[in-house]
């Protein structure tokens, strides 16, 4: 947490010098704290293998989609894990458009990339510390990707609602609302 906050303290002045708006810096900071929260869930705690010397390490890996290996013996716990994997990445899908221009056709690739990256991080930590505490599962990749897609769909719904309300009431945009308007305006189809 302290390292992440320290990095943010270094990045914000750099972005400010590059003439980023205060609104962008706010969105960037919020997204940064979200990423720190994801890192705390995905990476920690780091469990080091304490098996006897010479024990053969076998990482827990599932590459079969929609195979939950007895997970449904405790349906509540299984369902909770699925929902947590989806919920983990919904903010990513919603917030990414506030930091960079994202074409809708690229969202499925971004969603897949996020899911793969999160599972690869867990696999790398598992291999480095030779600990089976974290499992690498294709289902988590799928669910994390679904979370990004849901988050982006929620962003599009928010953008439509924001544009509809502001256009209907002819609201003038200033400060942070002008920046939000610019971001959601990108979702409007170009006539031509």
C-alpha cells in the first residue's frame, strides 16, 4: 500500500506537468487506488511453502472451462467465489474510458487480457514461492473478463443516461462535469 501510494505521489506531478486536468488526475488516482485494492486481493497474502525439503511442488491449475472440481459441494461458497471474481473487475471495465480512449470493438480483448493477467500473476507467485495457496483457474479468467464486460456495459449505460439528461435539460458543463461530458460524448455514434 505504501509503495503504491508513493508511486502515485511520483506519477501525479509528472501527469500535471504534461498538462493533464485536475479531473483526469482525480480519475487516475481513483483508478490507481482500485488497482491497489485488486493487487491486495490477488497477490496477498503470499504463502511460502513450508513442506519438507525435497517435496515435489505441484501448482493447482485448472485449464478446463466451466469445470469446478467439486465446488458445488458448498454451493454458497462456490457462487460467492464466482460473484467475487466478476465484481473484482467491474470497476476496471467502467473506469478505463476515463483514462484513455477505448474502442468498443477492443473491449473483449481488453477483458480477456485482464483475466489472463490476473491469473498469470497468481501463477507466477505460486511458482516463485512454491505454494499451492493460490489456484490458477481458467474459470477465474472467464469470470474476470465477464466483469470487465459488465463494467463497460454499465459505463455505456451511464454515458447514455448522462447524455440524455444533460441534453434534455440543456445543462452547461463546467469543471469535473465538463470532463465527464467529454468522456461520455465519445460513446455517441459519429454521424456521417
